[in-house]
C-alpha cells in the first residue's frame, strides 16, 4: 500500500515577505532565495499572514518588511511577537526603477519591497517603544492645539479687518490682545445685521473652545514633564539658551534614546539639518536642506536657534560671522547644528550647558 510522503520542511531556507499596507487590505509578495513565489491580497490581520507562512513554508526563516506610513509600527511589533522578523523602512529608501515610478500599483510596490529585502538593500528605521510613541503623541497634540488656536485668532482678526472694525484705544497695542478684557470687547461688538453678529460670535466661541483645549493639553504636558524619566533631562536641556519646557519635551520624546546616534552627523541627518548634494566628476553642488528628516524636530530646533542667538553671546558671535558669508536663513541652519551639538552633549553626558562657550 502506498503511503504519503514526508511533510515539507523549509528549515534553513529564507522566505522574504514584502507588504504593501492599506486600510482595508494588504498586498503581499513572497520571495525565496532564488525566485519570486506568489502575490496575494488579504485582510489586514497579522494572524492570517502568519498562518499562511507557517502552513505553506513551515520552519522557514521568515523576513518581512513594509513602508512606514499611516499604519505606524503595530504590525512590526505584532509580527515580532509571533517570532517573525519584520522591519519598517523609509519609503524613499526602497530602490525603485523608472518604470516602477511611472506604473505604480500595489502589486509592484509589495514586489519591490520583497525583492529589495532579499537583496539586502533595505535599512530598518528606528521603532519607538509603545510608551514613547504615546508620550510623543501628547506633545504633538499640544502643538496641534496651539496651531488650531492661532488659526481661530487669525480668522477673527481677518473679520475685523474685512468689516473695517477698529480696535478701541486700550487695545491698539497687539500685546494687549487675547486678554480677558480683549475677549470681552470682542463679545460686545455688533455687525450691521443679526446674521453677521451671529457669525462673529460663533468665531469668538470657537476661539474660546480652542483656548480651553490648549489649557487641557498644557496641563497634560506638565504632568508628563514631571515624570521621573523626563524631569532631570528637561532641567539639563533647559540650561541651553532657546530650549524651554515644550522644546525639551519635543526633543526627548522624538529622539527617545540619544545613544542610538553614534555621531553628530547621524543626529543631524535624522532631524533633517543636512543639505541635498549632487556630485558628478569634478562638480559638487550643495543644495538646500533635504526634505527628509523629522519635521517636528527640525522646526523645533530652528525656532530654538533663533531664540538662542539672542541669549547666548557665543552663538550670537558665530551667527554674525556666518551672516557675513551667507544668507541669514542659511546662517541660522548652521546655528541650529551647533545647538544640536549642545543638545547631544548635554544628553549624553548628563551635564548642564555652560553659556558663552564657543
């Protein structure tokens, strides 16, 4: 009597998995060391993918990759818990042919990820801890609330300008705006019609609501800053001119671990304080700042640099020298890099910054 053969076993062999993630489905491409195996779509559930791999390629060495985006890092962490190696990559770092750029589909995207993973052409980006991600979100939310409140202020002032409403004498100075008395003055204003007055009152109410949200977010920020892991580091960072509470928390939550950057250049590259370059033969073209990088950190550091030059004589001296050689905006970027150097030194050595040191 004929019996079944031996069960398949992929022990010692590699299966490379490229995942193109979307809200309602994933497009998945599987590669072996030698050939492309298959492409399929599935619901966005890790269990389905894990079961498929273990059923069809038992005991293989599974390696997965997907592009950073809206799905965050939960997929990487879920697969890692299942014992499957998974990395998250910067979409701009996935090698892409000209044809793939012009004919972009989910199938092409997952294939190029799997192919590049097999060819060892992908570098993983840093995966923050769950705790770090959520604390980072609190800081980002606070800044979003600030931007939203600013939009409400601008809307109200635009209405006043549009209808030719002049500020009363006590509010001629913009420094007096948005105080309690200023808001009461706004509420007392009447336009020509009931509809217009209702519209203005609605915008004032919207501003008041956004202001309350800012206060709530600020309170949560204060609670976060008082945690043991942040309190001492915030104190050290605030010894650097230009760094306040919000900037310090932004730096700490966005970087999370300063020791993951071996050099200052690596940290500047992560932030985005490096120029685009184009070298060919004997020609070297240095362009403007790269679009890559952490936009939250980049904005924070540049804003802090503008404040720092007004409060740190050493940085002011450097800024004046740089301005004599280049445009002001380019000079402040050089100051921002110096500021990053100070931040890195303070965090790595856990020591306060000393002013007036070049």
